[in-house]
C-alpha cells in the first residue's frame, strides 16, 4: 500500500488515502500522522467522526493487520 492522495484540511492535518482505495469513493479510510498521534477518518465522510491513536498502539495495529 502506498499513499495515493494527500488532502490538507482546516486543522492543518495532511490526510493520506490508501492506494487500495477505489476512485469511486468506496469503502476506505484516510490517515493523518503527527509526531505522537495517528488520526483516522472515513474517506466518504471527511467531516465526520475521527479516531486518534498514540504511535505505539497504531504500530501494534499495523503489525497485527499485516500478520507480523
């Protein structure tokens, strides 16, 4: 997976959408990375709810999802 699209929003976060995301607005998430926090939102509802995770829990999640 690579970052396909970067979107800057009002909060000065730069959001990255997965290269696996369909161009038709399908089911996908976007992430924005800060030094100690990773923010996650639904790509179809950019103004909706957002989740925030510390760096360590995010790394653990990515490792688990990748099967490492």
